[in-house]
C-alpha cells in the first residue's frame, strides 16, 4: 500500500520551530534542534521533537487488526524455520510490493504477496492514479474555459460544463482498471496473492489474516505504505472536512473550500477545484506557499498557479481546530499565529481538505516480536532497506520499503526500493541513489524536480568545499511550447562547474513531469554535463528545453572519451 504523497520539512532559526508535514504544518518545541529537509526528494534525519508530535496523533490513525492469539503462538514461532514456503514474502500489495514481486519472479524466486485491503494500495486506489484522472479533467476544463487561449488558435467553443458524477466515475474507473491490471500481472506470473493482514510472528514467519495461517519465507519485505495524517484538533467527517481519500471520490464540488497545506497534494487539488468552479483558500504554517520546492520555482509557480486563479491564502498560521459543517452552520477553521500562538482568524467555508501529509501504516505489524521499535511510526532501515532492531543491529532477512520506512514517500521510489531489495536477496548488492529519483506535481503547468534545491546544493558546496553554479532556460524560447501557446515555464540546472556533476534539476512548465527523466537518468548513471550536452534531441520538441539547459552550463572539465568506436553511416 504505497503512496505518492510526501512530507515537507523546513528549518528555522527562531525560538519556536515549524515543521511542514507535506501539505500542512505543525509546531515543534523550541528546544528541538532542526536540520531537516524532506520535500518529497529525501529524508535525511528526524529529531526527537517530531516524535512527540507524531506519537501524540497516532490515535487518529487506522489500526491493523490484532489478535491476542499471536502472543501465545510466539513460543513456538521464535526460531527461524529450516525450510520455507516461499523464497520471498511481501507484506503489502501496493506499487512498491508489486514492483518487488514482478522483479522477484524475473529472478526465479517463488514469491507471495500479502494484502489486507485491495491490490494497488494508496497510489492506485486513493492516490496518484485517481488524482491524475481528476487532473486530466481540470486540464481540459481550463483549456475550454480560456477564451484567450482558444482565440489564439482561432477556435470558438460554446460554454463548457461538466457532470460531477461523470468526472468521479472517470477517476474510479481508472483506479479499477489499474488495480485489475496489477492483480492480473501478478497472477499471470505465478505470484501467490494471500488475502489478510500480515503479522510478523518471528524470524521469517508471518501470520496471514485471522485464520492463524502461518507462512514462512527466506526473505520478507514490509511494504505496508501509509495513511492520511490528521493533526490533533481537526475533526474529519468525510463530507465537509475531508482527506485526500475522500476528495478523490468527488462526492461534491463546494463553492468555497479551504486546503490545509500547500504541498504537492494541496496544489493538485487546488488545480482541480478551481477548474471546476470552486474558490480555494490555502492555510499554510510557513511564511510562504510551496515551502518544499526550490524557492525560485515556487515564486514562479505562485505567479502562475495561485495569483491569477480564485485562490487566496493565509501563511504563517496554524489550523488548530476545524469543525465540520452541521445544523446549517459552515465549516469553522480556527487559526493562530504560527510564531506567537495568538488567535489570528476564524474562517467559515463550505468544506476543508486536510492535505497534511502521510503517516506510516505500521501498527500491529508484529515488529515487537523481532525487537524492532519504530521511529515516529517509520520502520528504521539502512541504505539497503534492511530493517534495524532496537539494539541497532540488522534483522536478518527482513527489509522495509516505501512509505513505511519514510526515506522517500513516493510510489515509484517504493518500487525502486523493492527492486533493489530483490537484487540483494538474489545475490547482487545494490544501493539505490535516492537523489536520482524524480518527483512531480501534476498541476497545469506541471512542476518536477530531481536532486537538490539551490539552497541545499550551496549548503553542501560550502561543507564539502566546491563551487555551485546555476543555469536556466525558458519555455518561451522553445518552438513546441510556443506552438502550444504554453510559453510560461522555466528549467533550472544546479551543477558543479569544476567537474560537471548534476546536483539538481527543477522544471516548471508544459509536461515538466515527463521532461525531468533525462536529468534523473543522468544523475543515476553518473553522466556529466560535458558529455550529455552532445546528445541529440528531435526538433521541434519540448525535450529541447533540457538540451538548451545542459548546453548553457559552463563546465571546466572536458568531455569524456567515447566508450566505443564511432560508426559512420
């Protein structure tokens, strides 16, 4: 049950520090030292101040079924079995578990996957898949409602409208189709799908469901994903105060909706709701919107995605209490100043979307049976996704991937981690470079990124003693973008001029989510700018934005020698 959602953290030097958890922010005691950055790209560290905040809110999270019979059975299950039912057992059939299962079959491993809910997890059923269906609708609506845009093409279209239930059905049908595709792909390859919640009984042993069925495996992967995080003081009724799980059903389109948090999911839903006619108010605890993005990209995105639309915002405030609409009264949102904690305002809106990030779904997993203690709910792992116990030792044959370990809360990151684990259990060492994994926000236009932001890169350069340079190109100079009348956009390259290493790439513009992969693959393969600038791109295409970006970089190092003899054609 993996998620495409992420967390966003930022540090401050003030006496009271604020941490933004993906789409929302909450307070950390002033004694907590902060050195955190987790903007959907990576999680470097967590401090103890955050533990208290998350643990205090754990009662809001769904709990996995737990049977008292498990503890009684432990005496017979405390040692590792001598033979196994499977080579690999995966707990959780989300995108991460699915990717691991398919790669395991390719490696010749007898594989089973345990799922207590539905195949596909958060991404397919309540996350990135249905949200993209809604965003596809919002993109079409924006085009049809933009008279200026249509007239520039010489087109005339009568008033555009939509059927809410038809839009909701489109999202639901897409989720069902992808869910069936994932299920059928695993069945076709011989992966056993075991229905029920998986609970670890001991080394290499898992109980499946309530039937006390015990399954053994040489290696086990935890891939249980995450659930929406709802801070204390917010009452979710699923109708007027909702999480992303509810919003994706599109049971209503409110006239005025407040979105608590301005990260990836908050931005995407603002795109959907405003395209369908809603007014949106952002509530953000930090002093600026989109705190997890590169500052320059955030500034441009706000000018295009926020300012011209029916969106207003309150920054530097906490939503300490949200009460659903009832008895003819609207949704009430009580705001306080993020720094002084003084009452600031009370908002009265038709609905509120709590886009406050994700919390790991690891309760009642049986981790205590193998002496593993979670950290804010996250399963501690090393760089190879191997689980670490309470004494700092590796738990043999046990791995954790995806949202449950918190390293990078994105569906494709979970899948990449799963594939990396399968490589290891197949006898080939593999360490995943998380800085090469891209992230994207599917607004109109889109935002994408890979690697470090400019402030992160400059901080790294100061610590390690190297210079950092920045190159930029505009979509206004791209023929394909201009042909689409979509010249609003920027690509930004952060790099080392001494050796041509790509430190980060950030894109805002048409199809940015597709364009980022040239940069992410270059980082993953260690390709330097002086080499990639010789790559040829088809003309006229949007890919030339990246071509011009790499060519504009000023690198002192020379291009590498060709790896093979060139062939004349």
